[in-house]
C-alpha cells in the first residue's frame, strides 16, 4: 500500500473511529472507545501460540509501534486525532475463529495476557 492509499484508508478509519467503531488499516486495527483512549492492535506472525515467546512478542509489539508511527507521519489527520489520547498497543494471536490477547503496552508498561515462556 503506497502512502496515498494509506492516508485515504486512515482518513476513512477516523470517520468510523469517531463513532466508536474499530477499523482495520493494513495490518493494524484501530479502536477508540472514548475521547481519551486509542488502541492499536496487531497480530503475531507465529502460526502456533505455543511457539510465541516473550522475546518474540516484545519484538512484534515494537514492530506494531513502528508501523503505527509511520502511519502517523503519513497522516496529519491521524496524528491530530490521537493527540492527547492514551495509546494502548495490543498484540494478539488470531486462531481463525477468534483471537487471544498476548500482551498490551500502555505508557511503556507491558502487561501479559497469556502465559509465555
């Protein structure tokens, strides 16, 4: 997806986010439950949850944060929308019929939702 298409998708996302609806942009899903919170969710690339380690999870969480940072640099509208909001980054495992939360990071603090080795 080029920057122009990315910016268009982000702008469409913001319209829905204002009404409390989640929206997928590329590999990330955005959510905004109220005026103070914004969530960014990405999914592990590992095919089997038992192969996810804390080290891998933190690496993937950082990749989610980097991708989101790129998106905010492409879209001033997104950057403005998240201003003064608490951003929560989530890493999940999609098993096809649902998802399992692996970890969440808020204000630099990682909380584990799943026991990993």
